[in-house]
């Protein structure tokens, strides 16, 4: 079996799919390799992520990782969402085939972009180095 049960479950029954009209932070990223796009919406109250939605125009692995990522950051502090790594998401899904690992990067980047948007909208100061624009962490994905 190429995909774990958890990947299949999150692909077939993705959690937190949808849009949010009154989001406090929105992040949209694209994958230069395959052209897929992902959008993540955050609702933030008192520094805590109270709701998350995602919308993706992407493959099954991108759907599964976004679904898992939204579950992992819901109810967490906004700073904790920044610590979410694609590796942690992949581990929570019991792994992905090597050639699909680049798909998981999309979820991590979309979460970070949404947090940055939240910081920008609320004039919250941050270190720009926290949001690298190059893809140094994304080894070998061809970005
Ligand atoms: Fe594009 Fe997976 S093939 S995100």
C-alpha cells in the first residue's frame, strides 16, 4: 500500500474544508513544481487559533496534509502554529511516499503565510527572518 490509512482517511474525509469570510489571517501559496495552490484561513481570538479552514486545488497528498495541518493547529496559540513543520504533519499521517513529500510543504507554507497575514493586519511586530521567501527547507523539491 503506497499510502497509509491516515493519509487515505484525511484524503477521503478532509477536515476543515471551506472558506471563511471573516478570517483574521489568510495564506495562499502555490507549488512551483506541480502548479497546485492552497489557501488557509485562520480565526484568531486572544492569540489563539479558534477556527481554521482550507481550500486546495491540489493532489490527494496536499489535501491530506492540509487536513492534518488544520487539525494540528486548531486551538493552539498563534506562535505554536509557526512551529508546525511539514515533517511533523507527515509523521502524524504515518508518512508519505518520498516523491509526494513536496506536497506536504504546501501546508506548512500556507499556515505560515496566514500567520504572517494576521501579524500584518494587526500591526504585530515580527522578525521577517521567520518567514523566509526562499525555500531553503524544501530540499530537492525543485522550487
Ligand atoms: Fe501538487 Fe501534490 S502534486 S501538491
